[in-house]
C-alpha cells in the first residue's frame, strides 16, 4: 500500500484505523454524553415554557438564542485562554450546546405555523431565528473578549 503524501509533498505515515478510532473514542464519548445533557435541558425548557398549539415558538427561539450566546462565550474562552483540556470544546460545544440548540425543532415549528395558515408568522420566524442567533454569538463574543481583556489588565 502506498504511503500518502502531505500537501507539501512530504510523506506521512498511514495511521491504522484502530489507532485512529482509539484516538477519537474519548471525543465521541464526551460528545454523546454532552449531547444527551443538552437535549434533556432543551426538553426541560419546553416543559417549563410550553407553547400552545399554533402559538409562536418562543421557547425554541429562546433556546436557540441562549445556546448560540453560550457558544460564543465558550469559543472565546477555549481559544483565548491557555490550558483548556482538549475535550472541553467537544463536550460543551458540540455535545451540550449542540444538543441544546435545535435546528430540527425550528424546522418543525415553521412547518406547523405554515400548516396552521400562519404564513407571515412562519416567514418572520424563519428569518428571525438565524439573525437573532448570529447576533447572540456576536454579542457574546464581544462581551467575553472585553471581559477577558479587562481581567488581564
């Protein structure tokens, strides 16, 4: 079997699949663990703040905005602080916050609004969610960076 080349043309050793899987097993485990916790938290939010049939999906919108803000804080913390364990980002980012935020429920909510004849509301929700989510990430990153800068001063 030929040895793969890197982009720079140098040779690299092929890593056996078993070895590659063993290296990724802890990452897969923490993503699964975190994802279960995040999904459970999202479900708890839907129980705490139920939306009536045909009502505006405020809970899903709020969960997605809060989750995106937390992702912004996490990314600043993980990338700008030294000494963060390699499993923190997959556990909290991909796992917990990936399980907490929800694209699938967002899509179902849009379809439910459309099925209920609330076309304008569904379109507003369709547009508002990504805009609010991106704004939440931007605000969280900005505030987190300022807080870290102040802390270092």
